[in-house]
C-alpha cells in the first residue's frame, strides 16, 4: 500500500524504516493541511500525528484524492472529525496503547523536577554554585495525589504514585476495580480537586473535558497545589492557569501539552521570535515546567507505534481491520 506520511521527523523515518517490510512510504515534513493534502495524490493512505488537523474539509479533500484510510500514529483522536470519515467511507485507525508507562513516567518526571528543582540544581552546579538556597522541595511520600482519567496511562501513573507511598484519589466515568483493590479511592471531580496536593490529568480531550481546569475549578484546588497535564492542552484554560500562578493559588504547573501547541511543538524555533504571548508568560514562571509533547518519546513507544501502524495498514489491505485499533471501519 502506498502511504503518505505527514509531520515526520528523523525519528519517525528511523523507526518506520526499521519495521516496514511491505508498504511504500513517502515521508513529508509538513503538517497535513488543505494545501499539503495534494502531496498525498496517488497514495492509498495518509499517516498523521497529533497536531495534524483532520477537519471535515481536509477529509473531503483526501476522499477526492482517493485516500481510503487515515492511520493515526498516536492514541488521541480529538484532531479527527470521525463522522465525516464515516460518511465518506474512509477508515480511521490509531495506536491505542504504545506505552502507557512512557507517558506515566514522564508525568512523574515533571512532578519530581518541579518539586526537587533538579533542572535548576543541574545548572547551578555546572556554574560552580553549590548553594541550596531556594531549592527546598517536599516529600512526595504521604501526599494525596489526584488522577483524573484512570485509563491505560492514568492507571500506570496511579500505580507508580502508590509505590511512592501516596494516598491516591481518582475520578473517572468508569472506575477501575483493579485500582480500587490496590487502595485507590474514586471520588467526585470536585472532591478530588479540593483534596489533592498534586493533580495529574489523564483523560482525553472531549467537549465535556475541554477547559476542565478553569478559573472555577482552580478555585477549588488546595492553595499551592501542583497541576500536571500530559494529556491534551485543551483540558486546561491557559489564561486561568496564568492568573492562578500569579496569585500563588496554583503552586506548580508541569505541562507536556499546550492548547496552542500545533504551531510550536516539534519544531526548532530557537532562532525565531515566538509570537505566542501566553506560552512566553508561562515560560517566565519559576514554578512552571514545560516539555514539548515528549511523554510518548521512548524507544519502546516509538517501536510500538511503528509496528502497530504498519500492522493497521496491512490489516486494512487484507480486509481484516483490528477492532481494538479501529475508530472507523471505512
Ligand atoms: P484511555 O482511553 O485508556 O483512558 C482515558 C480515561 O479517561 C478512560 O478511563 C475514560 O473513561 C476517562 N475519561 C473520559 N472522560 C472523562 C471525564 N470527563 N472525566 C474523567 N475521566 C474521563 O487513554 P490513555 O491511553 O490513558 O490516554 C489518555 C490521554 O493521554 C489521551 O487521550 C491522550 O490525549 C494523552 N496522551 C498523551 C501523550 C503524550 O505524549 N503526552 C501520549 C499518549 C496519549
């Protein structure tokens, strides 16, 4: 099958070339847009990533070009208008779980860095500054941790935090009996927000969860609490969070995702003037840590993404789509 890959980086090429044995792949650096969609002419499939916006208009364009399947090389699918794909008979497949541990462990890395300020200590020591002034952290042991969304990643994260000796509270539409058996308590979202020292978001971005963290919900949180978001930027109202950081209501913020990340993340913009004033404001806080959507970025996860995506394409070709990875059957 001939597949046009959009938004590719050197690591995508490395991993897909390593595992591909049966498809003809054309790699493009560019995002998928109405204009760049034309690059897919002659292909049977497109393969896209988190910040490629599959709007109805673009899906219609892909349909016109003869595209039969959209392969997402990610888990989240909030960037695809599934109804349009369904209507046009275009299949949509994804990689539902490539390494939940990778993202869960990255959330823990954000917590530990914000708390123990290892990023600052690293720079200080390199400059011969061995002072401990303002590097005070707190014990994670014994703290109450809130997990919103206990699917694959939230589940892995909750288990790690139980291992730290934390009390873990969770909120999900479908509580996990496994986690309950391990001592996790499910509570309402408001109770979780008001009871936890650290809150980590692991639910998908949906109309219900958009701006789940807002001025109103930030007010419910403990003074000086830590908020971690490795899920999707749209879960957090950035302006509200900036205000809460300014007043000290929010004590720490660790984000791997950002609502307006599509024009920024995965690019080297170090020689450009960044135009996003909200992101620059966030970057100016000493108690904010931002990483550029790297939660998934481990050897294991990249291998799994490549293997499952290639298998999804082969399954489509042989008429045997795997229900576990299929969003729209085509
Ligand atoms: P999942 O589908 O296994 O789990 C999501 C959980 O959220 C489910 O248990 C669901 O019931 C729950 N949920 C849905 N709506 C909710 C609501 N309103 N309130 C509370 N819980 C709700 O998904 P998984 O694999 O754990 O991924 C979670 C999110 O992580 C993805 O949607 C994606 O946005 C993000 N992600 C981020 C990555 C990164 O590199 N930073 C990589 C992979 C995923």
